[in-house]
C-alpha cells in the first residue's frame, strides 16, 4: 500500500512541478540514471547492499518496488531537480545538498519502517555520500554527458573496490 501512496505523491509532484514542454531536455540524463541503477541491481542482485522490502503483499518485492522507483519515481524527482537547478554556484551547492539530504531522509524513514534494508557492509550513513555523488553526477551529465561518463568509470571502480561483488554471486 505504501508503494501506491508514494506513486500518488510523485504523480502530484509531477503535475505541480514539472514543465512538461521541457521534459525532452532531461531525457538523456534520466536514461543515464536508469542505466546506472539497473547496472547496480544486475551486478549486486545476489549481494545487495540495500534493498526495498514490501510489507503489504507477498508479491511486492525489491524488484517490483525498484521498477517503480527506477522508471517513475526517480525520473520524476530528477526532472524536477534538473528543471529547477539554480544558476549561481553558491546556490548550486546548497541545492545539491538539499536534494541529497531529501533523498537520504526518505531512505532513512523507509529503513526505520522496515521498508528499506541494508546488508553486506552498507548502512544509512553511506547514503549521504552516495546521494551527493548521484546528484552531482546527474547535473554533470545534464550539462556534459561525455564528461559524466568519463567521471563515472573511476567512481564505479572505486565503488566496486569498496563494496566488491563476489564473482560467484553473479549469474
């Protein structure tokens, strides 16, 4: 039931805060996010660091919830984020911090309610740098996709070195 509530809230946000005449400008960056998220979910499928937990119905599992977040909830949030990104550098830093904090607080609330769980060395505090990197990289990609792809490679390698996936856990 909470997933339906979250989707309804984000539908309201989409209606209220997105300029739908401009959504194509954010499309490539949304695809960048989707590819990164699906890559994490593919590589860490049997060795999750974080996962959604459905509590209202047996069939609402991490994969179902993650599909809603990957293809609807996060894209709506990221379009709002990009469309309202400030021009001044000092405001940009605060803006990124606010969005990273917002996502971190949401994840913390979900974890507190048992809807979001951590494993294999991950914890809620690590969401702060992860979300900060996410929002910085989303903006970099929006401004310069090639630069974002180049920067993403060492970030992905560092992530893997800090949180390695046992090769025998891959399918």
